[in-house]
């Protein structure tokens, strides 16, 4: 089996290096003394940032890019037919999937904290990393977003603690080596890989089986699937959630006028801390409880952990304010399935805008097909919905699903929806119809965030 540690000082080439996880891994490898190159299908902020670090990044996937490479790393989204993978195969260059690399980098750490779930992974991972950093535990971190406190999505700390997102996409989290597993939820997603929700639950069970006998699991106690898996665990577990039946739960819960939660943390009947969050949304009560519980079981001082979480201001692309245009507040959220979009819209509604505009970029044909009915109502809290063309990502157009079909289905559910295929179409429609006091929320994990940037560049903006 290929081992990354055998290639230290050698040349590692990463296909899809601009991805949120791959760019962070590239940075970690560079700091650990590897020579790193990469390729991506387009320029991006991540690509430019890697270049500023001295990493050579090619735009476009060409077989010439792997000349002189000692090891090739690819993500699950990169097909075997990719020309660089094909050339590496011809040249007998060893290849490694991204999650295998992450799992190997994690080995040797006394505490490996892996955060999984269909929703909330990046936010909760960021909360945990930030809290442990503030509490002086000096964690090594790899998350799928950019956190200002880290200067990116990764950092190298001591060998005591490694914090990482553990994504279920293509079973990637089965390559991890957790000692502490945080399970936020189990929900239907990635149905291009999994047969159904039962198949997904089975995969989460396999992930939990990776825990050592002296390991621990933390999970949302109000998720029946999580509790079913926890009942079969060979190691200790604790739960967090809104109800008093959980080990960790909130008391005296309230929200400020922008929807940020405030509550006392109760651990097994005893108040041990108070949180006053700077990030909004009821779902962030669950996320922050999971983060607090993680720090608590690792020995962090409860008051110090609570103070850290209370100062946490969020991660980029998670309900991120991007600017004010013509008196209209612009936000972006990475949410890319209906449940996440519905949650982001609920936070936007708590900002009390004059009118709320939801701008959706559906992500991948398979996801839209698999969750089609859920897409039709997930923006019902918004006043208006704009739907761009589907972002294909790694997929080819199957010809049987289109954004127009989503819009037609929304109309049948009484939602005021319009198909605006391109960013130019969307910007033109917004500027023609919005008014000062409105709020626009763009949503998706493709490139829809670039719409916010495009509109800021066109003037009449302030931050």
C-alpha cells in the first residue's frame, strides 16, 4: 500500500487541487516538506492562494502535468479516465485517493477528532478547531472551509490533536482513523453513490466501527439513526441535543434580534457554562453543543471553551455577509441540498428583511433528481426564488433533468420562482426588482459565490 510518509521531500501532484479539501491538504504537505504541484479545471481564489505559496498549479487536466511526479493524489470526484490519472497509470506513478491521504496524515495523533454528518460538518469542525486552539491544545486541523483564525482550512500543530471533517461522499470517511467521532446527523444525500438512506446508515455504522475500544462517540441524541448505531457501539458514547434526555443540552435558550442563540450548557443535570453565540440559527445550537462536548471530553476548561465558542464568528461561505448593494444586504451560504438551503433561509428570515430573495444554484444532476421533491419547497420561507442552471461539477448532463423543471415544480407549490440561467441573468433580474431593505441569499457549493463578487465589482457597493 502506498504511504505518504515514504514520499517526504519528493514531488506530489494533486488533481483538483483547488477543491476545499485538496487545497488544505496541499498546504499541509508543503509545510511538511513535500514538493507539491497540482491542476484544476479553472482558476479560483484557492488556486491563486496556492500559487502565492509557491505551488505550481496548472489550469486544465493534461497528461504532461504529471511528468517527473513521484506520487499522484486525486479526489473521489476525479474519474479514472482523467488524462492525468491515465498518464500516471502508463508511467507506473503510484496514485492515492484524497481521503486515504487524510487518514494517513491523521495517524500518530493521540486524539483524532473526526466530524461527520450530512449537514453542519464544516461549521462544527471549525467551531471545534477554533475552541481547541483558544484553549491552548494546539490542534492540527483539516476542514472543508476557510477559517480566518487558521488563515485557511488547515494548520499543523502538535501530535496530540488532529481535527478533521469526515465526509461520507463515496465512503471517504471510512479511510479515517478516529479516536473521537462526532456524528451530527444522518440524512439522505450523495444518492449517486448510496442506494438509499439505509445504505447511508450502514456506512455511518462502518465509520463508527473504526473507533478503538478506548475511543468515544458524540452524537445528536434526537436522531433515531444515530442512536440505533450508538446502541451497538463497542466504546463509550455521549449525546447532545435540545432535550433533557441528552448528556449535553441547553437551558434558558433564547435568541437575539439577529437570530443568534444564547443558552446555559447543562451536562448531566448540572450547569457548567453559558454560551452567547455570534452565529445565527437554531441549528447552530446543535452544532455548538457538539463542539462544546468535544472540547469538554478532551479536557478543556468548560468556561474557557464557552468563551471561545461565544467569540466564534463563523467560517467563509457559511451564511457569510458579502456586502451591501443599493441598500440590499448580500449573503452567501454553501448549502447545497434542500435541508441545508431551508436552514440557511430560516437564518436569513431572522434578519427581518423587507423582502427575502433566495438564489439557488442546484448542485449536480444526480442530487437534483434524487432529492427533487425536497427542492420544490425548501425556499418556501423566502419571498422570491431565483434558480440558476444546474452546476454539473463532476457529472455529465443526462438530459432528463433541468433547472426549469425545478421552477415548474416550485410554481405548483405556490412558490414565486423564476429561472435565471446565468449569473448575468440573475444579476439583471435582481437589480431590476429589488429594493433597499431587501436581503439576497445565494446558495450552493458550486461557483455561485462568484455572483456575489460579480455584483460587488459592478459598483454601488459597500462592505
